[in-house]
């Protein structure tokens, strides 16, 4: 430590390059994922033909009587993915935006925090739980309601995805709305707008780009979601013919058949992943283009000229008032469905809790799940945390703000965070499990997860670095401290809250992950026996395997019990986040200082 | 039957006609007191503001001049814990009476804020904002309102080629005048200005002062200012506030040349505040 | 500020302690003998019971990864596991790669319906028509649930169900008919049938429980007796896939145990057919 400092004081370049390497790691990771998946899909694409693959309408991989070009067509899945995503975007988008409006403008102060917390917790609820709920509640309900044969298909998939993208859309819209300057609101009111009119005509349009970013992120999440959809979409490989016709998405196709596939079939599934990846990359790029969006068009407006019309000013605003009540109703729906899922899992989980402790004489599954989950958390944090922190330090402390390289790194970090977990699973399976020969193992799972959590860490740490005022840095440098010393002793200690938040958020992500781990660390229900090289299922993976592969009725009960424990873990993680905010939130006070003073002035 | 119909029609228009801006007295504040929760911010203020005049509120920071101004279009309602007693009449109507049409009040009593706050919309959409929310959809009518409002604000020649550009791209002074034009588009009878030039450079300030002089033909203006020269230059009447009370109210010339009260004299000569 | 740094210190120590704690637990298993098995999700439940019994007097850790028959075979070919599990016969291509199959049990494939369903017997033709063209069975059963391509259960089922012209489901150009929901697990099929009174599905006979009921196939009830005496036609073998290089001593001992009377007694007890 001391040595490094001494050296650094002579020449700050060494550590700068280390930080730069860490920051550039996300670029390497994104390219790595693209290249490995592309290379693994090339054999399939060559044998099937790109056109036949993309536009073939028949997917029947095991019928070897057919030519390769005839049995690997993903068009029905492409259409299915798009339909489901579109449905989820419409439903989840509307609900999310209106819930955000309610939260920011109409929610009584007392309920604001709880409502916000519920939405936050839901952002962390593992997808298997949504899928499980959809399968056991939603699908049968729709079957009865519409009096059809199956009840699975586009509608339940869209509904489940709606619930999943809702927290993303709602929280991003909420942040966008909150950051709209207050004077806009006052200005609108002073012109005679009602509160509702001001919200719908000024505030919401002003928050537009944030809301749209939220919607696009939601789209990315919907199109990449796997485990929830697989349980409710029906999975038949035909074109959608109605809201309740069984369909299959690209992600479901991969997860359904990956574990059984070999040879050409396996490569064709990886190629499906590549198509999905291309979609996601397009979506991510569109967000970054949106951020640059130009202000106003240059085109001239043709005016009718001053006419001596006597305009009649009449009181309006019915439309906005309706909007307000719509927002009340939709928020109630959001709250009811979110709390409903929680209650469902609790009610079905609590009575069965004994099963996972081995009450029926079977090996208790909970302890291996604990050990496996935390081992994977440990591995991925140990890898991703230093890299992520150094990357954030580079971006905020060393790089020239706004330079090309910084923008590229940000773009790739965002891209990495938008890549769906099933793609990470494929990548981990190709690289770690097979090429590196780690087999299904906790290490392979941990390595895969470390890539997944990297963007979260970079972003949270960076945010807390940004919040530190420059005066602090200047003060330390002015005392003669080196840049590295300043960083280690002044800057990073101030960013502690951000670093802890990053850690906890990452833990949340790992705890909830199933698609990526199923293909990297496996689903064994044993304690790891062979160091990090033994396979092992985490909580989420076990919920999934109990729900799908269970042999007896008690296995289904175990799935409920595991889901319940998972929910408790998620809640615990959010409580931990809350505690960090509470005890160490002082570090962020520079950000909130101004508004607080303003309020004081107003009331004093 | 027919009677009923006309009656109902009258009722819907009632709120508009309730404000009678043909009267000589535009604003009448009668023994007004105001509390922010426990804090007694305004103490027994009575003022009568004549139609077509520019009235300046001066006084040290925290004296309550902005508070009184904001009570005139009830923007104080936004502040939690704000309580008002006494009577404020605008256009002959008690604006704190139950059932007052708030949007119509604010349409008729426009406001310009300390910091320019154009919406993040185009210049055109900013000006057309108030007409639109009051139900004017016809494009020609809107065009007419936008142009005449910009002309009234002496900005038409500056902005006629950039009506579609974002208002946020304008300079601070232009933004503030745009806000004035935006308020004018609502066809107000009274315009409240809350230190409109405090964030602007001298040239922009000069333009706004000229504008006020021009506007006074059509609207009654109440302006809060920290700048005493400004008050002396543009206003007809001046009210001097101190610690929530009106110390002195009268002709501007008289206030600045021969103040009656010792506090006024001391403030104007710059000995405190 | 002082209390804050104290809290920080406590938090950090707590985090560190937790990590060390879990890491220790994770690594304690190091050094024991282990056997890694992967493959068919149909075989794994039986395998887990066998492991539980075997471990009562053996100190070996046996890991089962449920990945599907084909993956089990692939893993065995690549030597990434001690042996694989397949719930179907090996293909010629697979045996050419050097792996051999050791049969440990037979499993019936039960056709299951909702508990309140009035249908008690189905014919081969009815089942074929349902999966191939979604023709209602006895007007009551209007839809069916199946497994995904590559599943051992589906592979065996598709090979066994044929129409009058002896064309099997496996030969369908477009796979199952439109609207037949597919799942990648026994439990999902079972839950779906249990929740839909007008549906039929197929699962491993050993996985049948009282949430659903079985129907007779061509007049023969789905029982283990009928499978072993050959009258119930829907059955397939459970195979262990032995890698080219053979088994380790520990794995060999475990396989011997499975094939012993003791092991086969468990096979029978779990509802499968011993060899």
C-alpha cells in the first residue's frame, strides 16, 4: 500500500492504467459475449441457412427425417416474442407511468414511502416467482374466464411480463417526474391550469425522455425474460392465432430445449440466442440515441397572421381530471396485484415450510441452497467488486469527462446491463462450462454472475462518486496529497454508502437469478463437495426445478416454500438497503441539501 | 324550457363575468393577515390598487411583499400550512370566498416569476399553453393569439423565425419576456411580477422595464422589486413593506422624495435592508 | 461522524465475517470422494432415492445434475461426469462415440387426466389423433399437454404412439398440433392436467400421484405389473450411460449397488419396474 502510494506520487500513470483496464473490461465483456455466441451459432446458421433459420415456420428439431433447413425455423418464436413484448409494453407501460404519476402527485404523503417500497421490492422479486404465480393462478383463471382449452399464451405472458416491467417503468418515470423543475408546475398553475392539467400538459411532457427510457428498458427486460414466460406461454411452436393461443418466445425456446440439446440442435439454440442478442443490442442503442435527442425542429412555422378573432376562454380540464382518476384506479390495480402475489406466495409457502427442512424425511434442501447461493455471491463479488469500483473510479476521477472513451465505456456498461440473463447463461455455458472445462460448477456460475453484476456496481459507485463535491478533492490535493492518496483516504470513504448499496443490489440480482445459473452452476441439491468445482443449485434455481421437475405433490409444496424463503431474502435485502441509506445516507446530503433549505424557507 | 337553458348557460359563464375588470379598483386588500403555520407573516395589510397603474412593492428581504403578491392569485395555496384571514377582492370578487373558480382567477391574474420558467416546449407551444388549456383549439385563433402576445411583449420580430425552437434555447432575458408573453396570452387583466429582473443583466432589465410601461395601457401591473431605482422609474404607486406590515403606501414620487415615515426614509436612503 | 465510522466498521466486519463463514462452509467438503452424474430429469428422482439409501452406509458425495437425457449422454461422451442418465435407448450415433448403456430399470409412461375426467380408457389411434391433429378424445378431452423436443419421455412416447399406417408421432413434420402446450418438466404437465378437466398428458409412471389419475391404454391399466408382463405397451428403459474409459472405483461400487437386489428393491418401491 505504502509503496504504491510512493510510486504513484512520482507518476500517477500506473494506477490510471489499472483503473482504465477495469473500466474497459465491460467493453471486452460485451464483445466477448457477442463473439462467443456468434461463433457458436455459425455452424448452425451455415447448415440451416440464415434465411431458413429466420423465416422458417417449422421448428421440429428432433425429427431427423427432415433436412436441417426444414426443421429449424424460428419465425413463429420471433413473432411470439414480439407479440408478448408488445402486450407487456402496452399494459406495463400504461400501468407503470400512471402509477408513477400517482406516486409523485396524488399519493397522500403517508402512503408514498410504503407504495414506493413495494414497487422497489417487486423490482427484485425473482422471475421464477412471477412465472410460478402465472402458472398456478393466472392461467387457470384465464381458462375459466374465457372458457378455452388451455389459458396459456400471449395474454398471460403479457400480464406476467407487465408485472415484471412495471417496477422498472414506474421507478424510472418516477425519477424523471421528480426531476422536473418545480417552477414549471408553478408556471402552469399561474396561467390558470388546474393541478391535473399542469401534470398532464407540462410535467409529464417535460419528463418525456426519462419515461421513454424507462419504457425502452422495460421492453428490453420483457423481450429477454425467460423463466417467467416459459411457465405461462404454452411453448407450442405455432404462430399466435389469438390472445390465448399457445406460443413460444425466443427465450423460452432456448431454456426449454438447451438442457436436452446436442450437436446441431444445440447450435441452433445458441443461434436463437444470437438473434435475441441482436434485438437487445438494437434496443440498447436506441436508448443512447434517445438521450441525444435534439431540441425542437428547425422547420419554420407558418402563421395565419393576426386575425381579429375574439377567442372565448372557457374552463376545461375534464380530460385531465379523468386522467387523475385513471391514475388512482391503475395504481390500485398495481398495488393489489403486487401485494396479491406476495400474499399468494406467503399463504402457499408458510404451511409447507417444513418440507425444505426435511420434515418428510428427504434431504433438507434449504441448507445446500444457502451454501450454494452464498458461495456464488462470494465468488462474483470478489471478482466484480474490485473491477467495478476501479471502473467507476476511472470514469469519475481519471477520465476526461465527456471524452469518446468515457462515452464508449458508459455505452458498453449500459449494454452489458441490458443483456438478458439467458444470454449470460449461454455465454457461461459455452465459455466457462465447456471451453474452460469448469463443467457445471459454482465457479462457472460465479464467473457468469460476476459479469452480470458488473454494471450495477459500476453505476452505484459512480453515482456516489459524482455526489462528492469537487471542493473535497481540491482541499486534499491542495494539502499536497497525491491523487491516489486523496482517492483512498478522502474520496472512497465518502463513497462507502454507494459501494455497500452496489454490493447489496448485486446480491439481490444473484439471489433472484435462475436462467443464467441453470446452465452454468447446475441444479444439484447437495452441498458442494469438490470445492468451487462442484455443481450446486441456488434458491431460485431450486424453486424452478421443484416447480418443473417435482415428482410428487410434496415437491410442488417445496417449490412454494422455497419461493417464500426467496421472498424473505429479497425483503431482507431491501431492508439492508434501507439501513445503509439510513445510517450512511449522510454521504448523499450534498444532493438533497438544496431542496430541503427551500422547503424551510417556504414554511418559515 | 328555454328560460332554463339560458339560465344554465349564464351559470357556466358566471365565473368569467364574476370578475368585473371595468371597475376603477382592480385589487382591494382589506385587513389581510397571513400565517405560515405558527409564523405571522403578514399583519393587517390593507391596500387599494387602481386599474391601469403600476404598483411597486418594495422592502427588505422577508418583509412579506412577495407573500402578499402571491396571495393575489392564490399561489400561496401551494405552501402547506398557509392560512389567510381578511378579505382580498379582485375585480369586485372575494377571491378567498368558497367556490371561487381558481383557474379563471389565475387566468385573469397572470404572474411572472423571479426566475424565468418557460416550459420545455417550443416558443409557440409556450405561448399557446394558456389558450389551449382554456379550450381554444382552432389553429387560426391560436396563431393570432400567439402573434399578438409576442407583439405585445415586443418579441415578435426576434422570435417569429424560431417559433418551433425550444424555449429553453433562448437567453435569460428573452426567456423572461417570453414568460410575460405567455402570461399575456391568457388575456389577463392584472399581471403580477415577482422580482422579474433580479436574475437578468441590465440590458434585459431595461427591456422589461420598457415593456411594463407599454403594457400598463392594457393591464394593471403589480411588481415586487429589490431595486429601488426600478421602482422609482416605472411605478405609479409604491408600497413599502417591513416585517409583514405596510409602512407606507402612496404615489411613487411622494414616497421617494418625501416619505412620511422614518422607516421608509431610512430604507430608501439605504441605511438598512 | 464518529458514530458513523463506528457503524461503518461494524457493517464491514459483519460483511467480512459472513463471507468467511460461508466460504468455510462451502469449502469444508473438500477432499471427500465424489461421484458426478447428469442427465435425464425422469431418472433423477429415482437416482436421488438410490443415493439416499446408498449413503446410509457409504461416505460418498453424489451430485446429480438434472439436464436431460441428451445432455447426460453428451456429458458422458465428453467425460465431464462419472456417468450419465438417459430415459431412452441410445442412438447409433451415440454408441459410436464409445459410450455404453446399462439398464437399471424400466419405466411406464402413464397417460394422465384430471381427477374428475370421465374418460377411463383411450386407444392408440385416439392418442395419436389428439397429439397430431388435436382431435377430441371421446368429446371430453379437448386438449393435451406434452413435453419439449429432446425430452426422454417425449422421445419414447413419440416413438411408441403411431397411427394405423404405423407412422409415429416422432415422424410428424411439424411436431405436435397447434395449441398443445409444451412444458419442460413432469411437474408442469401434472399441474396443468390437474388444473384442466378437459386435458390429457403423459408422465413417467413413477411420478403419478393423487393430484391426477391415469387412464388405461388399449384396455390395459397403467400398473407396474402390466409393464413387466408386457401387456402395457407404453414403456421405456432407464439407462446409465457409461463413458468410454469406464467407471471409477467409487462409481462402479455405486452402480453395482443399483443393480443389486437391495437397489432394485428401491426401484420397485418407487413405482418403477426392476430388471
